[in-house]
């Protein structure tokens, strides 16, 4: 259940950014693929996906913190295994030091994940500029 809730929450920014990237696609690219009579597969993987990839990665970057927050919230509310469940357990047993430590751990985890996604975004942007 946790996975379904997180995916539903995080999917929208990715879909909206991807849709925006497709709408902003240069029509000359599509005309060129038609002129060259490229197959649909070749057009998708050779032209469309590389052109839309920055928008997709931006959507993932926006969705990542949403997914982390929703994950912690679902774990906290359902007491399913995870950092959120541990925070709830520490609150119920009146262990404020443990609560703060777990919150710091969750914050550090989110910083690490955000840095990783940012690196991917930079790599995709560099590749696009190099084209």
C-alpha cells in the first residue's frame, strides 16, 4: 500500500513535466524524422526521448522530495516499518532525543537523494548542450 500511495503522489510532477517537454518539442525535429523515414522506435529513442529527457529529469527532481515526505507520512500513520514508524514509536514512548535523531537522519537522507538527482540532472543538461 505504501508504494502505491507514494507512486500516485510522485507520478504527477513527472507526468506534467514530461507533457510540457513534449509540447515544447521543436516541430522541425519531427519533420526531419519523417523526411528521413525513421521508424517509430528510432524516432522515439533517437530523437524524442533525448529531447524530452531534461523535462523528465526535472519532474523526477520535483517528485523526489514529495515521495520522501509521503513515505515518511505513510510510515508514521500506518506504523509500517521505516523511519516514519520509528518516529511514531519514539513519540509514543516519550523519547524526544530519538525523535530528533530520526528527523535528522530523514533530513540527511533527503539531502543525499536530492544531490544524486541533481547530479543526474546536470549530466543530462550537459549532454543536451553537447548535442
